């Protein structure tokens, strides 16, 4: 199974061109199918349970995803 060809790659600088986070820039952390996770652009709150790795648990802020058609390469 081959992965689909995309116009952005992991590690590239991109800008969000539409939606609530329009104009925000960041680095691509990962590409999951047709979704792109951008560093610091779309903060999402997530509730986590205590675990061995994270003794506290609680509400954490993680980077959310954006559809790949809503981003463009910068530079």
C-alpha cells in the first residue's frame, strides 16, 4: 500500500489559509491521511488519565489537526 502524494512534507513551514486559525504559521509535525498536525497552530484540550508515564493526568493541551487542503507552503 502506497501513501498518497501531498504538497507538504513533515518538517516544512506552512500557513493555514482558511478557517478559525487562518494566518497562523507553524512546522508540520505529522501527516495522517488527509490531516496535518501543525506545531502550535491549533491547540486542543484533552483529558488524560494518570498513568505510569504521567502520574498527574488532568487536562493537557495538544496540537490539533487541520485538513491538508487548508494549508499552503511558506517559503
